[in-house]
C-alpha cells in the first residue's frame, strides 16, 4: 500500500515569530514629553518677562506693536524647536534597546518615537490652553450675568437682558443737528460706539459720518468741510490699523503652524540621533 506524500514543514527558524513586547517605549515618550513641555514653559515665561521689560513709558524706547509681534513670533519658533529637539533626544536616549532589529527599522522606530513625543506634548499644551481659555470665558460670562442681574433689580420679573447693541440704542435717541439740544451733546461716547460698529460692519455709513461731522463742527467750532475731513481721516486710520492687525494675526498663525510642523521634524531627527547614541553605548 502506497503512503501519500506529505511536504515537509518549514523549519522553525524560518517562521516569523511575533514579539511579545510592543516596540513603543512609552516611558521614554512620557519622559521626553515632560522635558519638551517644561522647556516650552521656561521659554514662554522668559519671553513674557522680556516683553514686559521692553514696555517702558518712553515712546522712543518702546518698540512698535508690529515689531513686538515679530519678536514674539520668532521667540515662539525658537522655543518650539528647542523644546522639540530636547524632548525628542531624551526620548531616543531613554528608549529600550531593540536587539536583533534591522538598522532601517530602528531608525523608523526612533523617528516615530520623536513624532509621538511631539504630538503628545502638543496635545497636552493645547488642552491646557483650551481649559484656561474656557475658564476665563466662563468667569467673564458669570461676571456679566451678575452685573446685569444687579442692574435689573426692581424691574419686571419677566424682563430679560436685551441683546440690542448700544449703537442701535444711540440711533434710536439720536438728536437731529437742527435741534437746540444738539449743542449740549458731548458725543465722545457715541462717537466711540459709531466707530466700533463701523469696524465690525466693514465701514461707517454716510449718515453716521455726516452726524459725526456735524457734531465735531459744533463742538470744536471748525468748518463743516474740516470736520468731515477729520472724520474721514479717523475712519481710514482705524480701518488701516484693523487691517494691519488682521494681517499680523494671520501671519503669526501661519508662522506658528509652520514652526510646529518643523518642530515635529526636529523632534524626529533628535530622537533618531538620541537612539543612535543609545545603541553606541549599550
């Protein structure tokens, strides 16, 4: 009787053996994260101190707002890179040694550890900032509600806080320029609200400009044309400042995002360097 042929089994040495331990060294990652966050806090605190020290009463020694914004952006970039490099290097030096692993795989694991360290540190900092911002907003809303409730004492129990803007209230009680009471209006507070509404709306309406020109001409005793020119100059200047502020904020956001992406690369490279040094000195 013929016995059926059976193919021999592959040798045990040729079979892939799955490691029982994960390749991720979380202890090293958390240590690097702590280092990165601590260095970031040190640099941000030092930067805040230097920024406050540069704000002196002297107009000559005080830097412009644009210059301060540029310096703050550069400082944030430097703090991001140094903290990412330090955290990534510490992670690479403290991770466990991978015995019998190909050098390419070791390099990938080291860079992955650096990236995870940067990601964890960034997430923790973002959560802290978000929590602090939420707490500040909650305190502000609570304070506003308390003040509004105190001001509403004695009013009808069903009365609610109005959402009408102060600018709209001023428009309801605006005195015509040919009225005798127009001369008694100070107008500074109302002018401030008109300009603020114009900035939020994208421009000051012609009716508001004419009203401000009449008010300025009466209070300062200048001609109507000069008053109108003064209003136009102030409106143009405030719009230019608002546009410059918007552009500066957008530029700062873009540079901060770029610095964070480069910080991720720096953390990966530093972790690879730290891992290489770790394997050189077993």
